[in-house]
C-alpha cells in the first residue's frame, strides 16, 4: 500500500523526492520572500492611503480602480517572487 506522499508524487509526475535544501539555501529563499513581502507591504500602504484620501475627498469613483490596481500589483509581485525563488532553486542544482 502506497503512502499519501507517494500517491501525491505520482500525481505530480515526480518519482524522486524533492531535494533537501541546506540552511544557507533556505535562508536565501527566505530573504527573497522577505524582500517581496516588503515590496508588497509598501504598495499596500501607498495604495490604501490613496483609497483613504479618495474617500475623504469624496472621489468614490476612484476607489474600485485603486483596489484593482492594488490587486494587480500584488499579483505581479507574487509572480516575480516565485520567479526569483525558482531561479535561485535552479542555481542550487
């Protein structure tokens, strides 16, 4: 009988277990994640401030556009983060 782990690996087409990362490699991936978390937080603060100003000034029509912009930027930064982490992982090999 196969374990849940083995079944999941088969489902994703992997027969070998994932490589074990060293502490240095884990730290590098964590640093990448932290850098992008900071970028996301910066954009959230900036755009949420613009939303608050728009509401305070009665420019309600701008709020959905600003929230959409925030969602796009967060999605883009998350994608960039994953790309940077994949690039680092490929360098580990």
